[in-house]
């Protein structure tokens, strides 16, 4: 199973997403990506946001854990989503991502359910957005705090 870190980045009432073309339509995903080797989760997310969007991130608490079944050519994935703040304005780096664009989605549009979000964790994401409270930190021996 692949592990992917993702960022819940909010600007006012809008959520940052990355838009991909998929089967003739549009698919949204939270910014982030894979973890390299024994890289820490917060470092992996910071690296991915810097590479793909050119922003520095302050990785906050873990707000959502979701397991996604295989999807198309994608293997089963464990998504770990963190609340993040960013410095700077995100700009897509096409050398580092296959996304077609970035999109700030109004939270109410996300709640309506007409968008395709991968993984489709909208109800849980809406709860995390409304509370802005993460899960409790977890200590992993030898690895520090999550």
C-alpha cells in the first residue's frame, strides 16, 4: 500500500486543490504526494508543496486518515491529510506534477457534492474544515511526534 501525505490549505472560505484531467472530466485532489524512503511525514509534505507549488509550508496537525481502494492505474493508498499554512502564492510547477491547474474551491461548492474529489472524503473533510481541530499527536518511538 502506498502512503500519500496531503495538505488541507484554507484561504478564507476556500480550499486549495489540484485539478487533473481524468476520463474526459476534471478530478480534484488535495496537494501533496508520496513519502520517499524513511522521510518524515511532515518533511515529505513540505517537500511536495515546495516542489509542486513553490510554497513553504508550516505543517500542522493530522486532520484525516483515509484508505483508498485502487483507482484506475493507482494502487491502494493510505492518505494522511494535515492542516497546513503556506507562505507565498501557489503556482503550479509542471515539471513536478501531472496536475493541470490549481483551484481554490469554495467550501460550500465542496459540500454540494458536484465535484469529483480523490479520495472522496468530502464529509470528513467538511468536518475537519468546520472544526479546524486535528487528531491528537501520536508519538512513534524513534521518530518524534506526528
